[in-house]
């Protein structure tokens, strides 16, 4: 293992990696894992990666778990990168389809690594606030690790996600409120209950699993990164993780210095990062009364807001907000035109790409990568319910 220590992303204070911990002891900001990339680069090469198993654990040198410890794995990673050719055959648009992960979402990446480390470091009870897919992933990997899982979800979380967590043996509590209210309840009770908090960016290793998105897409693109990446942004772990991965990839000699422009995509009904980006702020103020069908990005206040904004600005990217109508239209178009059953968050990034084209923020000749982060079957969208009723009455009406 080449993990050296943990650094605070804000004040820079170093922390030992060898004990369970959440945020920085000095400033309560997220901790980032620091890897000896010189040593890792001796064996992590283009040739060696090509011969390894098709999972995120093929990048073991830059992941935190000791080599002699078996990871908690369900076969996560290795998801396809597919050309979205039906939208326009002449446009270089690609979709990274994370719905093919275990538990059908990209949350499996972060949970595999984070729960592997949590168990290794002695955790027995895990807790998380979730609007859906993170809860399902925690429940599955905790069951695999034989650890206790406590999941707090807003009461209006899609029912499929709630059932998933219950079926996987987790203790599920529904809260009248938002994901931030769920997090507050965990914070209030975790010491007394003996829970280790697995919230987004409140422990250091979910981001290490998510950063494998960057490693994976680099290899799938023949080590030439795309011009633009559009990412659905709630807590922003994947965007921050990819930006970290790109620096690591360059340090180990797998890519050069060129970087994609990172576009953080949010819904108009919950767009704290967009508001902060446009105002030139370092941190994002809490968004009041958030509302969007894309529940995965309905995060009114992100712990890593400054890290998201830093990556977007440094890359030359932007933060974009899209309407509910545009999200639903994109989901329907992707399904009918190209066979992609996108989740609402995936619909948001497709809608954002369209908006970026319209505003001249993306060129028609640029290679653009979108993320579909979960299986669309988990989301009972209004239009889908309407079509089901019509189909039962008269299939010819569809």
C-alpha cells in the first residue's frame, strides 16, 4: 500500500490514516488521501492495467487498502463508455453508464473502498444520510462486510431506494425533511450509538473510490482525456475525485498535462453551486426550499462546496442549472432515440449539454463526456406513470 497520510483540503493539517476519523481535527473540512505516486507509478502502467481484472480494484496502487487485505467488493467499476450516436452522428458525445455497477449506481465505487477501509480500521456500525443510491450502496456493502448499517432518508425518497435498503438488511429511518436534516440527525446521535459517519466527504475514502472514474475513463479514451466533462453535482464527490485522479494520473506518467473543462450540473430548483460560481464566491450558501425530480442532486449545502468550485474554475469550466422540463425531456429523448434509460440526474447532464451548446460553451466538434449515474428504473417519473396508465387503457395511444 502506498497511502502515506491524510491532508486537510482546507488548512493542510496532516492526519494519520491508520485510525477511523471524519473531518479535519482543526477546521472540520474534508480530508484527502495522499498516495506515494512515485512508488505507485513503478507498477501502475498502461501495460499492467490492461492485463488486470475489469474492476476499480485494478488501480490498487493508488487505493488506500493494504495489499494483503481482501477488499469488500461486489464487482464494481469497469462500466461502459458509449457513443450517444443517435442525437447527432457528427457530434462526439459519449455517456459513461454507471448504472451497470452493483446496486445500479456509481455510489458502489465509493462505498466499496470506504467500507473496506472502515472495516479494516475497526468500524462495526455505519450510518449515512441518503436521498437514494448512496443508501442502497451502503446497505449492500455493509451486508457484504457483515457490518451494521443505519440509513436516514427523506420521506419522499423514491420508494425503490427505500425498499432496496430494507431488503439489504439496513436499519432505515425516514425523516420529514431534506438530506441535510438526515445528516443532522446522524450527527446528533452517532457518538451515543457508536456509529461511524459515512456521509459524503465526511470520511476520506469514498472519494478514493469515486476517483477511479477518472482513471477508468482515461484508459477508455486511450489516455487522452475528453475536452469537456459534465457531471451531476449534489455533494460533488465524483467531480472532486476525478479532478484529483487527473493530477495523480499525470504524476504516475499515464497522461499529460491537458485537462477537461469540468461542468458542474444542477437543477434550477436546487442550484447552490451555480449561484456561488456566478457570484464569484469561494463557498456556496445553503439553498432554501430545494425542489427537483433529480433527488440525487437535491443537496442544499455541500460539505465540499469549495472543492467543487475550485475544480470547476481551475479547469476553465462552468456551473450550469437546468429546468425540470429540460431534465424530463432529456430522459425521454435518450430512451427513445438512443436506448439509454437515464436517471433524472443523467437527464440533467444531457439537458446541460444541450444548454451549453446553445450558449456556445461547448463546441460541436469537441469530445464531450456525460455521466449517467444510476439506473432509470429506480425513478417513478411523472411522465412514465402517465404513459403506463395510457398503455393499460390503449397501447395505441403511446
